[in-house]
């Protein structure tokens, strides 16, 4: 073995050791479904200018959502209850008091001139009595200095010269050569002018102090002195509020940048709530995941023998890599996230399957060159397809994170971690292990044991049959059109069964005659006909969150709980708004649109715009059909379905890119063949990879769908449908469309790349 192989092996050992240390040292943050968390009930209050109604409470909820996200609390749930209450659920929060103090503040920021800074308490009372007697509001405020004791001295502040509406950003920063944090504040154009004017007047200090106060609500958070060097020009541009400990600076930045609440809120209740999923559901889900994983690993080992077994060892390291990345980033681990990780293991085999199929081809063409050379060419030739397919998935994940919220944003994080970890395990760890194995003399003498000694039964059968798929391209597209019509009929016929996250519903709390577990109550509610209801336990009460139900149905739910708890008394019953309201729903639709556009642009850059358009049309076809099936079956469309739909985009383009990569390669190398014939040959050649990769992922998804319980069944069914339809569409939709586009806008035969043919480590590399 070469020195480079040993160096890579030692680097892999070091990487895994570091990940293991991080995984052992740091505790994971579990989501509301696995561990529960803190539930805070806020009540909005009317003022003389703003009424605490449904519209204004919804506006306050969106401000609160921004604050919670900025605090770094992943996957929170915020829901309006009634017309003036907001329920905030924070998963696994270590310091709920800090969260309450930050998210519940009104946060009205203003900048005021400091007129005097030595007033006594008696002087303040006298001035306030005089103003009250006059009956006129002067705009003057008397507040304690930031670092002053309760008895004073007090600051006399003039009317506000700027409010939070003139502020564009606020970030916690630590300047160089400083041990204290500051909050860097950015202004609008109007705000910059107001700040420069006020700071210039303070610096000149004509009949007042040299200080300017930043006031949050009715508290002076900073009152810096402006140096005389800024007289009369003032301080141009942005500024800093100083100086704070890190946590205080971060919370202040959140409040300033998040904006002011449109009306005051007060905390009326704070409690610890249990997980939304029961122990049985969680246990069934992880057992199903393990079963699916074992089946997948066995399948790969049987098909690819020695190198397949070594690849499964590399894939088991994926779990360690993913977990270490997750806890290192402080992400929240939820059950859909766990399912996403398990699914990524199934998809991670795609890279290895691509490599092994390429290596089989190379060894069949030139067995005398040796197994190691064939394997190296396999890795190098598969590199472009692997990178392209994973980059497109990462683009979809990035859009989920940027444009999504709550579970959608969280799924984007876990999907990104899964893709990166799977590439490391497949392209680095698996490469080291397989290269070391095929380099040994014992293995070199026994090529069949490697699994690379022949092209496999599927490939042999396909080459013998030589199916001419593209000759029937009109038939495939006609069948596709019929299925699309049926899907659209389902969407506009029975319609989409929108979940409680989109429609809102009802939350009811019961005190029970005897203490029962959440699992017992959950089973009773499910038996009453509401398996989708979210049931939680908080202290001595049972909470049930369900969609739009009638009063009679609500009574039935209460009776079901009462039967297993010696009677249940309803103590609260409120209508709740959608946790994924219009704004978030629009963001999700925008995310889909941008996802299609980004995929189109990337594939147009890597291939040609005709390739990108064909792939995007196939992606749209896949998502539309899955949505139509869910409409006909009346399966719920919720945040988890949106995450599954975005994953389907990744699955679809992943398979299509592999086919298109082979089409391009064959087209550049061909002379005299038609594009349709080349495309047909590429589809046949990549079909073994498609079958083996699809079956590997299907084992996991089928196990989750059958044994994973209600919590993961619909999620798994959506992905399973997406995987099957995406596999079909790559060959029977995307490729036929591409052949038609090629006839009108042809791709030149002139090769843009050339292949290096040598026997070294760079054999087959594209240069």
C-alpha cells in the first residue's frame, strides 16, 4: 500500500476520535416530541392606541417568533390561542427564565438627549408633580442611570430623537483589545442623520450634558459621553452600545433587531410539558430505523461482497459523524430529524454504488490492469455525479433553513448535516478501507471476492435484452400526463387535508380524577377517532391539541380521557390559530419556487439549460404526484410533509443527475450515434445503480412506514412515494423531455473534458 493510503487512514482515525470525544462530552438538545420543554402562555394587553385583538396578537406572535429564533432555540412552536393569548413551547430550554425575560419584553427602543444627570429623587418627584399639574406632556423622562443605585442620581432625558423604526440591525460583537461585548447598531438613512445630529449637539454641550441615552422600554441601557472631537459634525454612520457581558449583549441585540411588540404582553402561565410523542411511539420508530438500516447494510454486502461490507462499516461511522456535528452545532434533535438521518444513511450508499458500478465496468474492460486501478478509476469517474447530486440536495436544504421556520428549518439543518456526513463516510472513509483491502495480495488473487470482478446479474441481463426505452418516449410522456391529470384532480377535487399547523384548531386542558400517563391519554384519544391529536402531560393536567372539531366531538374527547382517569374535568378550551400561518406558508411556497429555479440554474451551469429544464420539470412532476396521492388518500399536509416534499426534490434530482452525467459522457465520446440512442444506452448503463440505490433506501423507508408508528408513517410514505416516482421520472420523464429539447437546441458533440488514462492514483480523473 502507498504512503498516501496510510496517511489518509490515520487522518480518518483522528477524525472519528475527535467526533467520538465531542459526542461523549456534549449533551444533545432534544425536541418537544422527544423530551418536551417549557410552555409559556402570554396574554396581550390593549393600550390607548392598540387593541388586543386577533390581528394584533398575530403580529405580536411573528415578532416573538423572530426573537425565539434569534435566541438560538431551534424548532419552537408558537400558536395563538383565542384572540389575545400566545402559547410558546420551547424544546429542552436550559434557562426558561432568560427566555421569558427576553421574548416577553415590549422592547420600545429610543435615543434621548441627557439634559441633566445629577437629579435627586426628591427633585424628580417635584418635577413630575409640576408636569402633572400643568396637564401638558413635555416628553421629558426621569430615569435611573444604568449603573446608579435605586436612590439616584437620576437622569433627566429630553424627548426621543430616534426610535427603533430607524434601526436596521443589531449584533453582539467583541472589539479588538477589549474584554467586554458591545452591541453594534445599524441605522436607516434617516436614522444615521438623526444620530449624527444628536451626537454633534451632545459633543458641543450647550446647556446640557455631553451624554446621549439609549432607552429600552423605560430602562436606560447605556448613556455614553460623546467626545468634544465630534463637535459640531457629530458621529457619522452606525454606532455601538457598550459594554456588556456576552449573554446580556446577545439578548439586547435580539430585542433591538427583533423590533418592538405591537402591544404589551404579560406572562400568565409557565409550565414544564412532557413530550408530544409517547415512549411506545419513540421506541417503535428507532427500532424500525435500526431494522431498515440492518436490511440495507445486508443488501449492500450481498450485492458487492467485500467492498460492500467495507462500505457498510464506513456508513456506520456516518452515525457518529452526524451526531457529533449535530451536538456541536447545538441543533435540536426531533423524531423527523432522526428519520432524516436514517434516510441519509440509505442515500449515502448511492455514492458507493456509483463508485462500485464504475469500478466493475473498468475491471471488465481491462482486468489485467488490476483491481486497485479499477477501484481508483471508479472513484474518480463517479466524482462529478456524486458532487452534483449532493450539491443540489444541499441547495434544497439551505433553502429550507433560510426560508423555513420551526420544524422546516430544523429539518434543513439535519438534512445538511446528513449530506455532509454521508459524503465524508462514502468518499473518504469507504475509499480508505476499500483501497487498503484491494491492495493486499490475497485479495488481488481472488477478484471475485471483492464484488468488482464482474458487472453483476442486473447489468448482464440488461445488456442481453438491450431495451429501447427512448423509442417509446411518446408513450411514457402520455402516461405521465394522465397521472398528472389524476393528481391535479385530487388536489382540486377532494382537496388537501391541511393539518392543524395550517388551519388552527382547538386546545383543551383537563384535570383528571387520577394521575394517568400521557401515553394512556394518547391511546384513549386515538381510540376515540383522533390519532393525529397532540397529547401532552403538564404537572397534573392533560392537554389535547386537535384540529377543527365541533363541540360534540370535543365532548367525545373529554369522555374518552375520563374513562381511563376516573373522570376528567375540562378547565380550559380555546381555539388556536395556525402555527404555520400565511406568512410561513407563503415562505414555504417561495422556497419551492426558488428551489426549482436554483436547481435549474445549477444544472444549466454544470450541463446545459436543456438538462436543467428537463430535471426541474421531472422534479415538479414528482412533487405534484405525491401531493395528489396525499389528496386522494386525505393524508394530512403539514410541516413535516413540506420537509418531505423538499427532500423529494433532492431525491429526484439526485437520480436524474446520475443519468444526465452518463448521457453527457457518452455523447462527448460518441461519433455517429443519435442523441436518443446515446441517452437510451446511458439509462440502461445506470439502471443497476438506480435499482441498487433505490432498494437500499426503500428498506429503511418501508421499515419506518410499517413499524415506525403514526408519528413517522405519513412522513415515510411520502418519501417512499417520492423515491419510487423519482426513480421512474429520471428515465421515463426527464430523459425523454431532454431528447426532445436536444432536437431543437442540440448539445454540441465537441468534448469539454478529456479523460486521463493511466494506471496511477489519478486514473480516470477528469482534467
